[in-house]
C-alpha cells in the first residue's frame, strides 16, 4: 500500500477505513471484516460512539500494533480545555485499548482551539500521539493556527470528493506542510455519485467501478482517503485501486465535476457553528 510521509516524518497509509455512522453494535464486525480485507488505517472519533468496538476488533484481529495506523478525534471541550483535552484523550485511548495513537485530530475548529491544540502538542511531545492534526479547518482557521502555535498540524481532514475537490486548498496546505485527508470521499452517495456518467464512463475504460475510480482519483492526487462500508464485498472493492492509473484526460474530466461547494454543511455557517459548539459528548 502506498504511504505518505507527514511533516514530522510519520508514515501514513494513503487509504484506510472510516467508521462514521456505523452503529456501535455493528462496528466490531465491520472493523474485523475491514482488517481481514487488508485495511490497516482505521479512522474513528470520540463523537462516533464506537471507539470501544474499534478497539475490540483490533484486539481480536491479532494484527500487530506496529502494522496499524489508528486515528481518533477530540470533540469540542469545555474550559479548562488543556485539562479536559488530556482527559478526553485518555478516555479515547482506554476505549480503544491502546497505549498510543498514530494520529489525533481536533474534530472541529471550535471552542478553545488554542487550549485544545496546546494539550495536543503536549501529547505529541510525550509520544502518546505520534502525529496531531485537525479536521474541518477552513483556510483562515488553519493558517491562524499555524501562525500562532509551535507544531504545524500534520493533517487536515476535510470534505473532499468529486463535487467538492479542494484543489486550491490542497496546494495551500502543501505549501504549509499540511497533508490533506478526505472525508466523505463518495460524498456519502449524494448527487447520485455512484451513477455519475463521467465517473461510470471512466470506470468502464478500466474495468473498474465508480467507487474505485473515485478512490483512485483521490489517491492519485495525493489525498488520503478513508471510505466507509459495512459490506465486505465493498470493502474489498474499495481497497483494490492500486492496479490502474487514470490518464491526464480522465483526471481533467473528473475536474469538471467540481462545484466548489460543500454537499453537507458549511463550517462557517453561524447556525452550524453555534450547534456544533454546544454539542457535548457524555462518556
Ligand atoms: P463515504 O465514505 O463518502 O460514503 C459512505 C457510503 O458509501 C455508505 O453509504 C456506503 O454504504 C457507501 N459505499 C461504500 N463503498 C461503496 C461502494 N463500493 N459502492 C457503493 N456504495 C458504497 O462517507 P463517510 O463515511 O461520511 O466518510 C468516510 C469517513 O470519513 C467516515 O467514515 C469517517 O471516518 C470520516 N468522516 C470524518 C468527518 C469529519 O468531520 N472529520 C466527517 C464525515 C466523515 P455501505 O456502508 O452500505 O456499503
């Protein structure tokens, strides 16, 4: 599997498995199936309420810890953010049954972002989180965080798919040493992605499915991707994307699908900021 070297030298797989919206009771089986299918990068979050199940699957898999790359995410913390971030990290680690994380992401650019980031920097320095990064940071927030802190986020996990491609933002992040990671690589099927004629036509030329074309397009752009599926046959399909290459013409025709806008929600929408900022997890 192709890998990417993050800004602190940590090596990260370019394709993994996401578990958002998998109910806790189904997650252990789904992750076990994903590990059996060959996935070694797992992406969860405290807010997904399934870290324990991810940990259970890791434990029963027999896969060596050093062969896995595990990401989880910090939810918005009440003050004092530094103390609460440390506690949230320990809770996640315990639920996952691990003694360190490969990547710890700040899930949302809200709350006391600086207090949260300082605590994450400390976890990184202590070796408890091998890399730290952010998610859902728009350019203004990301540059501000970089400009006013010591550690540059290794990763920014953002909505990225054929209808919201983020090419300019990827360039900006690259200039600052931040690796782009896609969430919602299939746009969760919105906009009839899986029957899109451009993607289907390209798939036909390679004998590949629309899902495989999308994942190949992302990884060929150097975008880390974490498709979610609860079905073993799709898990196998989604990891089988390294035996073909899209031509420049095919990349250019996929570029025409970009709308430049989110299909989910805008993290700069005041109502959404207010709603997300008030949400608290109970553990
Ligand atoms: P996604 O990967 O874009 O799409 C998942 C959907 O596609 C599911 O409905 C799945 O159905 C279907 N699917 C998967 N493989 C398929 C295939 N080969 N053919 C047809 N349909 C297929 O959505 P996502 O889960 O939102 O995003 C991926 C991961 O990104 C998440 O799991 C999570 O880890 C992360 N994420 C992060 C954030 C953030 O704020 N940082 C936000 C959202 C997501 P089945 O399961 O029925 O196969």
